[in-house]
C-alpha cells in the first residue's frame, strides 16, 4: 500500500473516529472538502482494487470497518517511507554509497534497495530533475551543492508539513495537569494579549508548562535559570501570565521559575555570565557544523539560537536530573527522522564538549525547536524597528499584525520609544516603521504609518519589503569583494596547506588582516573541510577579525585533495571577514549558487587573467 502523507492523515483521522463527515475532515486537517473527496477516491483505488476501504453512510459521513488492516499497513508504509528518506539523506551527505554497505546499514536486500531508489527518483527527485543512478557498485546522485541543499530543505519541510500532534493522547504522562487544559489556558491568555504563536510553538510551550506544573507539584523547583532581557511591557505580561498559572494550577513560582517562563514566552536575548558564554559559543559553533554536515543554514536564526542555548543551560537546573520525560518521543522519532537525526548530532556534540549525557527525551525537545526553525527557512528575514509613542502597547501587537498580513516574511520586530531613538542603531534594522515624524537620519528606510496600522499602512510596508528583497538580490553579487592583488591563476601548490598559506600571505601583504589570521582559518578547517561539489572550496575563519573584508582567489594548475573523503579541488575562494561584514552567508550562498554549474567552474578555471575571471564570474 503506497499512500501519501496527506492520505495517511485522512485514513488515521477516520480510523480513530466512529464517523467523520467531509466537512469535519476538512476542518480537522485544514483541507478543502473537494480535496477530501478526491483523496478518499484515490485511497480506495490504491488500497482495495475490488472495493472501498473508506465507506460512506448517507447523512452521517465516512467510516472504516477493517481497522486492523489499516493500522498494520500504515505503520509498514511509514517505516518504508522513513527508510527511503534516511537513505536519500545519506546519499546527499556521504561519500560512501557502496550498495552492499547500504543494504547492511538499512537491513534490506539489493532488490528492496533498488525499489527504494526507484521510488525516491519517482516521488522526490523528479521534481528537481535529477535522479540516483547505479554506477558499478555505488549509488550516485550527480548534482550541484545548491540543488542538494534544496532537496535537503524539501525533505525537512515535508517532514513537518501538515502533521498534527494529538495532545490529548499524552495526558497519561502528566500527573497533576491535563495538556488540553494547559493548551486552553495558553490560548485564552494569548488571545487576551493578541500574542501570535505557531502550532509548534504552542506545542512546545504547553509541554514545558505541563512539565513545570508536575515538577513543582512533586516538590522540585529550579534554583537558577537564564535571565531574559525583557522590556517593561513584556515583564508586565509575563508577571500576569505567571500569576494566572499559579492561580489555575495552585502552584508557587520562584524567581528562577519566572525567568524560565519568560524564556518560553519571548524571543529576546539572554543575559549571560562567563560560564554561560561558553555554552553560547558552543551553540554558534555547532550550528555552523550542522550547516557544513547537513547543508542547512540555521546560523542566522536568532530565535533558534536562543531556544537551543536556553535548553542546554537549563539542563543543569532541572530536577531530578535526567528525569524530564518527553511524551512525544516515539512520534518524533518515527514521523520526523531527519530532524531527529540533526538533534542527535547536537546532543552528541554537547556531550563531547561538556561531558553531560543527554537523554533521548531531551534530544526530542531539541527536535521541536528545530521544527520551528525549518518552518521559517524559506522565508526572507528582516529586522524591523517600530517607533510608537504609545509605549504601553506591547510588541506582540505589531508581531501579530505582521504575521497575519505579511506571511511571506519572517520579521524580527522590536519597538522603540521616541525618547531613546539612539538605541535603534544598536538593533541595526533593515526597515523602520514610525507613527510619528522622525527628525533623525537612519541608514534603513523609514515608513510612516498611522497609529492604528490599518490596511493601507500594511500595503505600504509590503511594497517596501518587496523593494528591499529586490535590492538584496542585487547585492548578493560579491564582485566588490574581489581584489586584483588577491587573484592567482596557474597556481602549482601541492596541497591545501600551501594554498591557504599563499592566500593568507597575500591578505596580510595587502592590509586585509594580520599574520594570525591563518590560525583562525585552520581552526575552522579542523571543524569540517570547506570544500563543496564541483571542485571548489571556500576556506574562512571561525571569527570575523580581519581589518577589512575581501576574497582571495586561487585557480590551481592541477587539482589537490582537500578533505578526508578525498574530494579534489581546483578553485579556492578564501574569505577575509571583518566584524562589520553582516552579509557573510549571502556571500557564501551567492558563490555556491554561481558555481553550482560544473561547466561554469570549468570555464573559470580556464581563466588566465583577473579581468577574464571577473567577466566569466559575472556572466
């Protein structure tokens, strides 16, 4: 039985209920009634060639009699689907794709492996106009790094798309509260303050609150927690939230618990001590490693960084240790294998650095934070400063208006008083929205709006964001970062150490950085090799410490081995990154995008001069 994810959701929903109408299914799964009708017809054709699996009763709705058959086959389908996803992910990131090795790894026969590959090519890779092919005894996916990143992103978005956690099923994990009641409490509070949460954010908040209630009822309280940098409005809202929580569930929150709740509610920055900064540095580093290993860039997601940081910091404060259970553990592992795999990577790295063993339950909490990040991956991100003299109005008002009316963007919004406009520069916004006239000059564009933020104002903001998006696309070209004095062709270096030394020496000689810069480049190279497909590499430092930004280029006479996986490289771009360079990832992504074409790399490698290189690069 081969059903899509949406078809499986329909079958499960009907099987779990005695009877469901098309209208009820439509609302439950957020589908149109027409889609429900068409999917049920397709399911019946796929499952029962000589009859209907999903039956209908006039005036009552749809029902399923053969539930045993459904549960057995759906679970088998899901296992096969997960295996294929993990197989494709492995092929995307690994050099070892020997067929015998893959059969042993996934416990399948060669015939089953062939069927899996055929299904992957048909259902997933056909959209990207590529396919996995057998070459001798290996499976090969020939495509550039940009396309591989797109496929990986697609797999992650598919994992989280349209899946509904059934909160009521996890009540038996909680002794002193019911999750549905906690969710109702959160919904009522969010409505009263016009706070907007995504479905996954609500799920995370509800689970953590349920765990907090149970922990306090059992006599365990936090003794320390991270401190959130709240503004006055947020502090008032959080105090009200905590008071209502205490009253509803008859508990007492201490100061540490208060800050823990604040960390769940807001996306603000965290106040860190010296020891805590070490954890922050680890989070920054491990997100870069995830980008290097999985091809997924989470480095610019401030909210994800904060959530992972708080999660790791609070591991030491939870009582009893290793006693926090995640009721969704089996569902996350089975339904979101790729996201769970990245979470395991995070947990292993944390254990290596801090010698603190992380349980499967905690790993699955990390998975939930990653789900939120994946949802936002494809949306453009902008920092927006709002200047409004009505200081009592909280930030959630603006965030709520924007999330409802500008869903194509991820906007990080911060409000500012007319009395401290100088703090806007510290926030470094890409757009400023003001309900009053501003006399000061800002580098970011300013949109004047009414205090009500009406529909006309939203349209003006949308147009300004569209224009910013156009400008950003043009600015992605890194040609201004190149320098004739940093360009080398027909280079006869024998290994990457010689190439990196050559390029770093050139950067030092031309005033881009000091002699210690090469140590930072090597430090990054030790984390993971910086080579990509199509025979090019982008070595760069772990920190932005250069005097000014630039890109040194070397075209080799003969390719050299760059990584332990024996990847060969002929074209090298070594980045000099200064502290004020805020477009690092754009430069990376643009170069990778331009060099995704193997023929273009070959043409660049044939260039004999700087002018010829620039001309070819810009084509």
